């Protein structure tokens, strides 16, 4: 006879609203005493905030949330969170049914920000925090933040178009110049000159292709449309595969060192996106660093950590805040300048974090952590 563990899910009445226990007040305010003793009202927050209690009843629904969702605060309070805040994924699935905040994996503590749809098809940026009485315990409070998805896109669109135009100008000018020369002066060119021009055109075409692929990744990351397809992944094997690829492309095997420390938990990750993360970081170490590129894999709280270290000059402290921005490059320019921005987006899409600092032997150290556990939904 199995020993199951019952999940206390939100109770509902016949119309979908949560049943309200008598004598338990429903509040519409969030008072936090700030410095100076002045309380912070929920409506002072710049984003929409929705809070549900242990039974799934909405106990807080601030003005910004009411404006974004189009539901009056008085109508939302006391109702089931799924009724007050109906959300669907971009593929049309019911988000609350898929994410199952009060059930599912008990190790979860949050949902990263992503784009979801309201019933009228408007898109909002949604993030959630699962507050548990103890690690692995029941959810006692669900906190959801909401932002208008259009605001973030508008802020960066003009800068992105300007940068893309600049990045495309150089290779396209080269392609146009050499192809024009080949067409008009073919008979007067030597085979060596023709080969040089064709190889340059081919390299510039590859450069444009990489930029387009990177821009597609940037678009998915910024819009919240990046899909993470999790499965069990052998993290050390994934690292060794990336290193083998570098060696096969001509790098010396002695240039790399892979160390695994301790017993790693079972990791549920997107293998393709993990390979993209590792490839970018290892390539960054080879291109901009010096000496041995070391990849260290070790367990950390809730998952595993991977550190990619080189023995170069490192990154100046004053430039560290800009490393993960779009089109950031070191003094040794190269690549599209989007690699580290994409790496950060891919890591965060898994619920992980990434930092940059100084390696023990000098040079730069990029360290990212990934949570273990099962997928949020299958």
C-alpha cells in the first residue's frame, strides 16, 4: 500500500471562486514599513502585484494589476487566483494548469519572467514566487508580478535596429565590393586573387548568418518566447563534447582542462541550449583569454555550477556591469557582441544565474548555476 502525500490545493466553489473561511478577513493592502517608519502601500509599487493565500484566494490585487488585467480590485479579492488572473501561454495552453503552483515539484520557489496572454490576447510579462512554510513544504503564498510587455520592447527597438545596421554594413560592403570586382574583372584576375576574394565573401556571408541566428535568439529572449525543453542531461559529458568539438576544429587538446568535483544531482536541462551556453563561454575563453581554459563542474545548493576560466588579462572591474549587455565587446573586438547576452538569457530561462569575476589564476571566470529537479511541466 503506497504512502502518498496529499497536496492541499485551492478549494473552489461552484462558480470557480475560492471558498472563503468565515472569520478570516480578506485584505487589499500590503504595508511594509520602510526607512523612516513610512509604510509602503501596494499601489506605490511600479508593477502589478497579485497575492494569493494558502488556499488560492486572492488577498492582494493592486491598482496596477487591475489596470493591466482589466478587472476591478473589488471583484478580484477573495476569488480563486485562476479566476481573477486568467493567463494563457503563447501556444494557447492554460498557464495555471501547466505550472500548477500549489502542486507539482515541491522544490520550486519561483517562475522566471515570461510573456503570457490575457483573455483579450494582450501580452503581459509575468513572474511568480512560491512562498513555502519550509523547504519542500506546501505553498502558503503565491506572489505574482505583472508588467506591460510592450513597454520593454519599445525601449530597446531603436537601439537594436541601429546596432544591427552597423553590424551588417561591414560584411555586406565587402560582399558587394568583391562580387562586383569578380564580375567586371574576372579575366584580369589571377587564380590566387579570385580565391582570396571568394574566401572573403564566404567568410562574410557566414558572419551575416551568425548575426541573424543571434538576433533571432535575442528576439526570443526579450519577448519571453524562448522555449526550454528539459530532459535529463549528463553535465560533464556535455562539457566534454563541447571541448572535443574545439579540438576537432584545430585547437590543441592541452589547451583545455575539465574537472568535476563531488556528486552531481540529476539535472533536467535543455541539451541544445546547454550546448549553446557552453560553446559560447568556451569560445570566449579561447578567443579573449590565454593559457589553459578550465571548465570546473561542481554541485551547489539546489543544482550544479559550471565555471569557465582562462588565464588572460581578465575583465576590468569597471566593465563587468556591461559584459552581458547587447553588442558588448572587449578591446579585442570579434564576433557579433551578442554571445554573452544570449548566454545570460539561456541560463535565466532555466531558472539559473550567471556571474563574471576574476579566476584564481588570473583571467576571467564565468560561473553559471543551474537548478536541478524535474521540469516545471511536461
